[in-house]
C-alpha cells in the first residue's frame, strides 16, 4: 500500500474497533493511513457520505434481513469502496450472502491473524481497482460505439441530403441559362450560391470523425 488509504471500521463493540484500529496502525505506514470508526451503520453512512473510503471492515452483526440492505446503501454511496466482512464462527453463510451483496471478502472474527487480514485487505483493494478499470473500459467502449453510430448516421443523412441538393443545383444552372432579365438572373444566382454553401457544409459533415456535446 504505497498511497494514502482511508479505512473505516464498523463494529458495535468498542474494544473490537480499537483492536482493529491498532492492528491497522501497526501493519501499515502511519503517514499514509487514516483509520475511522463507526459503532453502527447510520454513523458509517454519514462518514461515507462526507469523504471517500478505500476499505471498510464491516462486522456482520446485524439481523440477516438488514445486512445486504446496508451493504447496498454503502456501495451506492461509494461504489469504488472495498468491503471486508467479519463474521462470527458458524456464520459463514451470512458472510457469503454479504459477498453476493458486494463485499470483496470475509474473515472469521477472532480466527484470523493481523498479517492475514492485511493480505485480505490488500487483495480487496486490488480487486476493486480492477473492477474500476473494467468499468472505465466498458464506459469507453460504450462511448466509442455511440460515436460510431452517430457518425454513421450523420454520414447517411449527408448522403441522402446531397442527392436532392445536386438536383437543385443542376436545375438552377438550367434556369440560369434560360433566364431572361437581370432580376430573375439575380434571384437564380442567389439560390445557386445558397445551394453551393449547403453542399459545402454537407461535405464537411461527411468528414466528421469525432463529436462531443457541450452545455
């Protein structure tokens, strides 16, 4: 962990929070680590809303019907946050359910060493970074496809508009040759100039290779 990290410990038991806090301080570079604590999910939500959290260590102490709901709320606020769940012995099923709800990994409370927990946290951070990279790549692919469709549509529109404009230009040339009087000739010439401007702009639009929207 070579960059500043912010950890959030969510546990109803104050002694457990302090123990985990000391563990994180001892196993990481204190200069680049910030450790926060919350004794319940409401407080945890307020902290997550106020600042980015790299990794949450979450004690799976709540009733089953509330755990996944809270994890969903946490990740809705900070989808880039890694979550490591601490489960009680014999409560592995709820930890697995928490992982399905978005947690990266879980450990059995009281049965994992400090080194093992740090490896788990590091792995979870790498996993969320990879997930972010994949999401960004998918967004780029979607944008590239949108660009392709837009440009193809623009080209098709220019092609279909170009055909009638060619007819208009040709007809104006024929009228100009047969026009009698300066007034009618001037009108025809104005129409022909306008048609040429439209054709020139259609030509530019057909060469567009990138677009972006602006407010």
